[in-house]
C-alpha cells in the first residue's frame, strides 16, 4: 500500500511534500483499513498518528538515555 503525503491533511491544509510509505505486512494493511472504516477516518490520518507516536517514543527513550527527566 502506498500512502501519499499529498493526500493527508495536517493543520487543515494538504501537505506540499510527496512521501510514500509501503506497508508490506498484509495483516497491518487490513487492520488499518478496518480501523479507518470503523472510525470514519482516512488511512492516511491513522498512519500519520502512528508515525508521530513512534517519533515521540524514540525522542522519549533518547531523553531517558541521557538522564533527562520528563517534566523537569
């Protein structure tokens, strides 16, 4: 599955960059579409949320590694 960043809406307007994500796991592909239908959300939005959470989690773990304490 290819997902165009051009088709996503972030901040109320379409993005200007073209970015494609290829999902190679058929079960993940099906799950994304199931959630999309269930919650009436575009698949692109679900992928954007998942990627944002991944990046935030990586930043959090990096902060823990250098001794940064959340909220301090």
